[in-house]
C-alpha cells in the first residue's frame, strides 16, 4: 500500500498534468482496489510485452544482420545460431533457474527482508 502510494505520488511532480495522472493511475483519490488491480494487470502483461519485443528484435537481427563498419567479410567465421547458441542460452537459463530454486526452496529467508514478517497495520505508517 505505502509503496504504491509513494511511487505513484512521484508522478505528481510533473507540471500541469501530474495530479490528474496520479488520480488516473489510482482509479480514484487514493490507492484502492482499482489501483491494485491495475498494478497486477500491468505486472502480469509487461513480461509478455518484453518477451515479444525481444523476439521481434531477434527476428530483425536475423533478417538484416548486424552493422558492419569494418567492411570485412562477415561470413568468414560465422556459425549458425541454432543449435550452438540455443543450447548455450538454454544451459545458462537452466543454471540460473536451478540456483534460484535452490535459494527459494532451501534458504527462503535468505531472499527476504525481516520486515516481511511484521504483521501489516494500515493505521501505522512505516518509517522511511
């Protein structure tokens, strides 16, 4: 609640439209259920948008190729993307996921803040 309040209030510093923009993002005059629904939808949809942009970037890079300012023959030492780089990237992602799973499953307190165990109290503003 307080994080959403503080971060969205930063937008109120924009001249002329800041207050209107904050109220539009909140969906009212304060952080409420509408705000949390919008933030949830934004956090759900954003990774798919980023993944689509990465795929479009790879498609354009594959179709046109990289820039060649030196003028050298780029085909001289070229290796195919698949299977070599595909396997390398897959192994990198697999190692990262395994490390994260080990941390999350065997050492869950290592990834969190001790304040997360404090019960929420909407009548008490946390210190900054």
